[in-house]
């Protein structure tokens, strides 16, 4: 049996006001693109570990500093407690893209109908000042998808390409030369007849 717990000591950073105070801090730090955003988010999760908005914002702050593994862990925690929706799907796709799993990211976006900037923006948990970051990330996913869809070109050595081009050119030149000789011969003969 465990001994009774002693009095709970308040952490120095715990402030009254609920999760809204922490959400405001994290949003302000994200808007300012401050390196403190991650610290605020992690501190907020110590005080409010299962608040849905804080979990999503903490995942976004992890993505903002290119820590997709941390973002996915937070999104997994979110998914265990809440019904995943488009905000979580969007952040998951962005995290997968940061891990260079562009095909998976695109599939998630497509299934949730979030593949365009216009469709994704209403579901983005970041503020308006982060739109450029979101649009850039979505652009990277779309560009990677298009690159993957491009037909693979077979690589030829430059010597083979030149030889093939040269021989084709010679064949064309020979054919044109032959026609020209025939025309001149006929024209020359016709010219003498007149």
C-alpha cells in the first residue's frame, strides 16, 4: 500500500485561469515565432496534460521547430482521448511530410479533403500569422507528389545520345540530299528541254 500523498506543491509557473491562459501564451509565442513557444507548450501540458486544444497547439509547436516525432506522439495522445478530426489529420499529414513520408501525407490530406490551401485553412489550429508556414508545407507535399508521379526517364550516356541524334540527323540529311539531287537532276533536264 502506498503511503498517503503529502500536500501538493504548486509549480512556480502554474497560474490560475485554466488552460486558456496557457493557450494564449502558446498562441502568442507561435505568432511571434518565438523559440519559447515549445517551452510554453510543454509547460502547459504539465499543468493541463489532456486539454484538447493544448495538445494540438503543442503538436503544432513541435512541427514549427521541425520535431515531427514529438508532434506525432502528442497527436497520438490526442487521438486516445478525443475523436480525431480534420485538425488532427492536418497536423499528422504535416508531421509525416517533415519525416519525408510525402505519399502518406498526401493520402491523409486527400482522404480528409484537405489537399488545397483553401480547404486546409479552416482546420488549421495556428493563427493567421502562420498561414504562410502552412501553405509552404502543403506546397512541399504537393510538389513531392507531382515529382513522384512524373514518368521515370531512362538515363542514357551522353555519347549514345549524341550518336543516336547524329545518325538520325545523317539519315535526314541523306534523305533531303537525295531528294534535292533528284529535283536538280529533273530540273536540269527540264531546263534543257525548254
